[in-house]
């Protein structure tokens, strides 16, 4: 600043901008301290915090925060990046992909303070008695991870963090659980209160669970049930002897509403009685009014689903009624209101007396159950809440249905691999009532739209619970089940999904299922799910190995491939075969039904004969004119050079991936030249991914000719990862690419190059020069890969 002032004095009077710059430079230190102090004093938060100024859109009584570092035309990213370095003192993972350092800092800051990782007294900007770290950062948290013993849940539900929880209910969208351990009753109560506030009365739309090798069944089912919108009100979930305030307000409003309706109905019934009209029907009016009030009370209490198991006699009555009433039983179980069921029954005189007899019998049965409930009589018992969804020991019918489901699963596995959901009696029965008792309720809380379970073993009991929840989870849009050890329990999950598909308001659009062993052939599973959910947008089925118990079971027969699949809205299909042969005859019906398909990925499939790939390409051209992305992974295409060239010249495809497909294993120089010339003539191809195909230096340098002066290619992205590329080859490729760009006057669309897992560590100096020159031409993504260690691992595996 002194030098700047001296220079200005020597040059005479300066401009207003220069004078202002000099003044700011002289006072920058004091200004920074004042800004930190002003922000902290304004709202009890640090400098980067915010003070209330203007109302935020869509909020009542809220304030829109003003960032003291937000200036028009000036990015604050460097400031937040420096804050990260000063406070976190670690390098964030994938820092190159971080688009907003402010959000990244505040979310990580919240999580670290919550779990005791960060000590706020370690930084002078945070060590302020007026500053509440959780309160300040909570409005900026959109995703939160709870782990281990759920200490975070206990802290967030503490009385002094009530405002923090209110902020999270507005801002939080994704709730994750990772590496959970068994917990005691008090911790589970805190978790219940947290889930109730963030999901049922909040904005959380996604619940994800990761890496739970030995899950606590009670805790797991509790999270699943509350994610689906079920909650047991009453004494079981109270906080300091007072129920949820939001529920209490809703109950009060609904009670007033039901009271008004009852008064109006009583007035109308009295008028009809005095007028002498409907004289025979009038004695039933008070009874119907009471029934209506009881139904409204059920809306408030929500105990009809979660506090009591359905009695066997009720199930029997429903079965008898469904056998006599000409209506779809599954639709009744799927979500029809009690009034609709009552109306349908009343339409048939034969059933009226039966219903009255059953009503008294059910009342006696309920009283007996109430007296003999034993350990479940305690309303504080969360175990009762959790297992009312899947309890089977109280119902002989459920046991019978479970046995039936097991038989159906065995029949499905041993039967011909036709579509299990079309024409197979066992499959149809599973879609109805087998193994699933009704979860229908007059009122349910808000539920999440995305459920993800990664590496969490699911037992038969847990699968039945999840199946029951799925059967009426109409708000669910995305379901991800990854490495859950389902085995034969996959039939139970499919049963719940088929029951869900019968709801007209079902929103499921994404299904991803992956596991180690496949209990069902991949194509059968694809056909089953797609037939049940024609409105599905994304379907991914992935298995590592074939079930050892399957032996040499035939993959199918041609007749099964002729089963018609309804036209679907599928846009993305991913199939990873457990080294199963790719029979195009089984895939063609799926392709024909998916006219809107835009992305297709086939992984680890074997080609039983040389004609299979050609038949597949013909089917794609005929059935899927909108296909934009096509991917083959870990498939031997060394003997299919003609088909590869045919794909590269497709005028519609925009992205093609040949990943670990041995393209150049037995190829000649002419094949490489044909690939280059074909890509040069294709103006629609935007991305070409060739990882793991043994390109080497020579072929990489040759690929630079794709961007020559006579090329009409529009290629933007090139992936040459895992291709044994050395630093000298990369440098030669760079020089050749620079020459082509210079010849074209700098007009080139190439923007991204991926170089993961190549041998660039063999000559660090040459590699750095090549990368430096490449980064001046395009965006380069690479890693610091130790090729010697990787080679040693490869040798050890061999």
C-alpha cells in the first residue's frame, strides 16, 4: 500500500478507482476484522454467516440471508475455499468436481461439528459465545449422514437443538445411514423423533443406507417403515411427555372437522326421521355416523395399521367376500377405502348377514387379542411397532400364504422361463394376497420418494416387511437394492412390487437391483419388472455370478420369448449378465416394447454364436430409432469387427462404449484405420469410450487423426483409460493433436480426455509435459496410478 501511494504521489492526481484501491488496500486488515465481527454480532454467527434482511419467497415470517461476501460480478469461491483450508485442514475428495465451495464447506462443517470431529474453539472466527455452529449452518444442509451409534440423532433431537431440527426439516433432502451399529431403546426413540420430523413433517425425499453387514433388524425395519410414511402415534413416541406439536395441531383440526360433519349429518338424519322418509333406513343413520366418526378418528390415531396385527378372521372374511363379489380383490387390498368395500358388500344381500355376524365375531376376537397380547401390551415398546408390519405368528392364514409363496418361488425357478408375471398362476397369486396382509390405512404420513439399500443383508423377515411396505408405497419413485443377499427372497420383493403396480397413482420410475448371485435369469427378471411397470423410465439388473443351485438349468426356450410385453416408457436399460449367454431372442421382445429407449448397456454377456451380435444390431435399428447411448462391457468382440464398424457409422448414436471388449486382440492395422476413417465421417458421434482395449502408444497416436483437417467428426469426449499408454506415447499424441488443431485454425470440438490407470508413472517428467500441453487443448482427467503395484497384484491373482 505504501509503494502504491508513493507511485500515485509521483504520478500526480489519480483516478477515483486508483484512489479507492489505495484506500481499501491500506485498511484491508481492519476491514476484514470488522466484517467478521459485524456478521458474528448480527446474528450470533461467524463472518461468513448471514443477517436477516428480506423475506424469503415461499416462507412466512422467514428472512432471506444476505452473504457479506456476495458482490455482483465477484465470485466468493476462493474465500470459501480458503475457509476450508483454514478450518477443515484436509483436502476434500473429488475437489475438481465441487461447484459450490460455500455449500460444501457449510454441509461438511455441520456434519463435523455434529459428530464431534471439529472443535470450534480451534479457530478464532468460530470461537464466539454468540455463535451456534449447528444453528448457523443447518439452513444450508441438503444431505446428512448418520453413522455408528446414531449419536447425531440424539444430539439433533435434544431440546436445545429444536431450532436446528426445524431448519433441517426445511433444507434437508437426502438422509444417509452408514456403518450403523445396534442401539438401545433411548437412541431408537431419538431416531424415531428425528425421522418423524424430517420425513413426515419435513422435506427429506431420499433415504439411503450403506454398509451394514449385520443389521439390527428392529432398527432396520424401523427406518424402512417410517420412510414409507408409517408412524405409531401415542405414548411410544413422546418427547418429554408431550406428543408431536405438528401432529397435535393436525389432530385438533381434524377433530373439529369431523365434529362439524357429524353435527351436519345428525341434523339431516333428524330431518329425514321427522318427515317420515326412509323410515326403515333411519335407525342405521346414527350407526353410519358413528362409523364415519370412528373412521376419522382412525385418520388421527393411525393405529389401525401399526399398533395391531390383522386378525385371521378378518383375513378370512376378506377372502370370502372377494370370492363372491365380482371385483378385483387385489385392488381392494391395494388401497380402496373402507366405505368402498362396505358399499360393494352391501350390494349383495347374501353377504349382509354374514357381515353382521363377522362384525361381532371380529369384536370378540379383538378383545381376546387385547387380553392376550402379553409383552406387546406396553405402548412404549418399539419392538411392537416395528413387527406389526411383518408379524406372522398371530395368523394361521399368513403362515399358509407364506408356504404358498415358497411353493410358487420353487415352481417359478423350476418352470420354463416364460414371463413370470404374465400367465403364471403362482406369480399372479403372489401379486395378490400371498404373504402380504393389508397395509391400507385411512391416513398416512408423508413418505420418501427414493429408497436405496447398499450392502445390507436382508433376511426373509425383513424382505416380507419391505414387500408389505412396497405394496402400497405409491409415492416411491426410485428403488435401489444393491448386494442385499436376497436369494429366493427376491420373489417376496417382486410380490410387493407387483402389488404396487396395481395402484393407478404409482409413481415408480427407477428400479435398480444388483447382487452377487442371481436366483432368476436376468432376462426373466427384466421381463417381469417391465411387464408390471410399463411406465418405468430406468431399469438396471446386475448379477456377478449364477446361483450355484441352478446347475445347468436351460436359459429358456423360444416360446417364452414370444410372450408379449406391453408397450413401455423405458428410456434406460442396463443388464449385467452373470456370464450368461446373450440370446437375442429373449431381448428382442423387451426392445420391441421399449420404443422410447435411449440408453442400452450390456455387461459380461457371452455370445453363443457369431450371428447373435448382428441380430441384436438389426433389432436395435428396427425397434429403437431413438437410441442415443450404447455400451458393451467385458464382452469379447475381437471376432466381431464388422459389427463394431457398423455401430461406429450409425447416424443416430451419440455415445458408444466398448469397455474391456478386446477390440484389438487379434486385429490388424487395417481394422484400426477403418475405425478412424469411420469416426471421421460420423458427425453425430459425440463420445467414444475405449477403456481396457490394449491400445498402447501406437494406436493412441493413430487416434489423433480423428481430428485431422479433412475430418467431419464432432467427437467431444475420448476415453482411453486402462490402455497401457506410456508417457512418450501420450506426448507424441499431444504433439500430433496440436498440429491438427493448428491446421484447422483452432476450430475443434474436442473437450474431454480421460486417462485413468495408464503407465504414466514410468517417466514423470515426460508425463507432466504431455499433461501440461494437453490441458491447454482440452480438459484432462487422470489419476496418480501406481502401475508397478497393479502389475504385482495382477501377477499375484494369476
